[in-house]
C-alpha cells in the first residue's frame, strides 16, 4: 500500500482551492491568498511541495504580473527551465498560452471565483 503524503491543514486548504480552478483557466498566488486569507508567499510554499501534482493542478497558478512563474519547486526568480517548460506544456494542453517571455497572452483566462466555504 502506497504511503499517503503528510500535508498540513493549510496545504489541504491550498490544494482544495487548486481543485476549484477550471481546466483552461489560471489564477494567481495573490487571488489564492485572498481566498485563503493568507499571503502569496505562503501559497507559493504550499504549491512548491505539492505531492499530488499534476492531479492537484498547481500548474494553474501564476504570478499576478501574468508571468508563468515556477513549478515543482522552482521559484519564479530562479526557474530551472525544465520544470517551467513542463508547466507551460500542461497549460498549453489546456488551451492557456504564454508569449515568448513567459507572460499570459489572454488575460480573460484569469480566474478567482473561489468558493471560500469549501476552504474551511
């Protein structure tokens, strides 16, 4: 029997919020932190260690500037390239595209309609 990853109460809330983001849409660390009454940095910390990705879609969270950001432990300021390319591919597969500099092309795909009652 596989060992169940240990996650904190806060991480559970973050992962529940991620599961609300529809395929083909993205949210921001800031929008998630507002829904969770937390900080963008705390949300990023939970996403960095998400043991359930890509099923729990942390790839759908980007920077508030529209930049694709990091993925699988990479930070926005020091991405490895490989993980960021994986994130971009997952998003392309869902119909979300970024320009050559890594910025979201269609800002109408930003989503923030979290059901906060389900995050308690």
